């Protein structure tokens, strides 16, 4: 049974109040006076078990994921880089007039297709997704962790009647348009951007100068995600290298 709130800690070895067994002065004295005794051997086994344990983040011993100093410094570095990336993205949105209400066009098989931007999930726009779409993020039912922009097809006369009831055709979702990453990283450095189609802004809007609702810690889940935490430190270093010559350095 757990200790009641407000109750005093009681040692399970000497039964005195004010400390637990791990900090018991009587037990420590007993171990020091009898190094071959039962309690000394027990303490040595415990120390050996702790020594063998390694952190699941940095693979070194002496601490765990919750107290890992490397993870803490990486989290600070990521949030700072992410903040700069999001600031650059907001500047591009304002400059290009990209926001809810913008009309964009893409070409598919030489046909021009026109869409209205109906929603943008700013909390899903982050450096982790820019580096590798969906990196360590929990899967959302509609895929918005990788495609945060919602569209509505407005040139329905160019859509086959049989396709007009298909949501993925008339109300698709899309990742950040490639022109934004081209401006931040440079077109030559955007071969990693797997946007399959290139969108152009054809009817921009005036984007408010108010602070956009980005999440500075957004995308950081890969640092503790079971599938990616063991390579998260390397990933942070690779992200640093990728942005060395970008507009967000």
C-alpha cells in the first residue's frame, strides 16, 4: 500500500522515521563494518545490476531515459531549431499569401487542378516532419501529422462525375507545399522533400501579422518513441547538418 499524503517516511531496515532503506545510516554502518556480510553482498549485487543497465537514449550507464543529460541537451537544441524553422515558415506564408482562403494550383498529367485551402494544422508543422515525414509522431486517423493542409477542389467541372463523391479527390490533404521548403533550404537541397506534386499559389490572401499558433516542441516525440529513441541523438545531429546552410541556421 502506498504512503499516505503527509505521512513521514519510515525506514524498512531500522524502522526509524525520516529516511528510507536506501539512505539508512545504520545499514551503511553495518555494510562498512562487515564487508563480507549479507547486506554488503546485497548492496554489491544491486550496484552491479545498476552498472549493467544502460540508457535507452544514449546507450551509456549510470542513468535512464528520464534523467539522460544527452536527451535534455538534444531537446533544448531541437526546440531552438524548431522555433527558427517555424519562424521561417510563418515569414514564407505571409510573403506568399499562403493560408486559409488561398487558392492553389497543381498540374497532374498536364491538367491544371485548382484547390481552396480550407484549414492548416499549424501544430503539425515542425522540423521533425520536415526532415522525415511522420518521424516518431503518433499516427492520426486522417494522416494530418504528415499532411497538415486541408484542401477543397473548386474546379469540379474538370472532375469526372464518378469521382465527385470521393473525399480524397475533392477534399484532399497535403503536406507543406514544396515552394516553402525550397525557399528555406534551397531547391538543390530539397531532393529529400517527397511532395509528389508541386503546388503554386495563384490567388494569395493577406496573412495576419499576429503570431501563428505553432508548437515549438512539436515533433519531439521521436526522441522518446520506442522505434526511434535509440537513434534520436544521431537524428538531431543530422538535422543540425541539414540546416547549416539554410535560412534557419
